[in-house]
């Protein structure tokens, strides 16, 4: 009988010890812990801030001009536009806070690689202004600089022509020696091959490499403007091109995002075999 009592007392003490230990461990867990399937799990809490969702997004996410941007990475494969290889290392912010885009040769892979970034949110109607430093009139004939918006997320994106509005600079593979009259710039509302939705013109930067390009997008139309220098409100004599589009395909507001890219037309290597780089010194958005 005494042995039975001792056994019962020992069992009770052991059980109390275990429960005390378990309670202590439970108290050590934070408020954002849960117990499920016999295990303790910690739920993520950014404390009101923004956290990256995994290493890929963290590696390819930058903050510039007051916005977050996602850098395109094709992981060595080929993606549109142009069926190109896209390397996130070709997009970076320099010591002066300028955004740099480059087309460069990757000797390890034996391929030319391009650059693109996209804002991680949609802004809607308003003015989109880009401050560009670089010889836009001397880009390699196979290189394209695109400043544009594109919607790939809305359910009606394809039917709405992806809400694409473009400002582009390129010779589209035309050697200027062979085609001296071929112009190097264009404003576009997609689809570009619909009459009246593409306006082509020439950019000639004879007094430096600074230029400003913008479009004001409203439900009624789109006003494009390009000027010499860095001006939100340029002197009239500095504006070298303007165009208004009020046709039937003015994009409606959706889930479009701003994008910038430097890429190779048809994935052809630079005609002159040299890397290309463009500097975007600033970006501004002014809502309606």
C-alpha cells in the first residue's frame, strides 16, 4: 500500500513539473504565435512596415523617387519585349541617387542582357514625367529606351490593349548611315498599327544630354511633351515636341503600372558592339 501511495505521489509531482515547464515555454512565445498540428508556429508581423515576400522579391526590389520598383529578372531565360535576357544587375542606383539602366554583355553566359523595372503599384490618371540624361540621339541602332505604362493584371487587360502608353527612343535596327532620314522617337497608344495612334519624330540633343519627357493622361485624352533640359515647366522655346491624342482608344484607368526599360530590338546584339547606358535622374507623378 505504501508503495502505491509513493507511486501516485511521484506521478502527481512529475505531471505538475511537466505542466509548469510547458506553461513557461508557452509564456516565452510571442503574441503572434499559434499552435497547430502539435507544433508552435510564428506568424509574420511587419509592425506596420513593409517586408519582402521571399529572397527573390527582396533582391529585386528597390526604392527610388519615392516609390518601390520591382526589377525584371529572366533568370538567364528570354522574355518579352524582344525575347531578351533580363539581368537585375543592369538596374542600379548610383551614388548621386540617379537610376541607371544598361545593356551589357555577360561574358560568363555569352549573351547581351537588358534592364527593366516596374513600379509595384498603380497610380491612375495624371501626369507622368521622366528626367533623362543620355545621348538619346546616339543610341545604338538596335537599342530601345522605353518609358511607359502597362497593365498585365486587370481581368480586361488584353481587351484594353494592356492600357499601354509609350514614349520610346530607338532606330529599330535601322543603321543611320543607311537610313539618314529615319526618325528616332515616338509617342504611342497601343495598338500602334491603328491609324492615328503613333506619332513619330526626331530627337536631336545638340546642347547637352539632358531632356524631359512626359504625358498627361486623362479620361478624355493624352498630351505628350518632350523638352530640352530638366524642366517641369519648360520655357516654350525648350519644348521640341508635343502631341495630343483624343481618339477612340484612350485607355481607361485600371491596374497599369509605370515601367522603364533599355532593351535590344529583336534581341539583336548592339550594332556597334558596345554596352549602352541611360541615366534617369528623376521621376514625377502629378495626380489629376
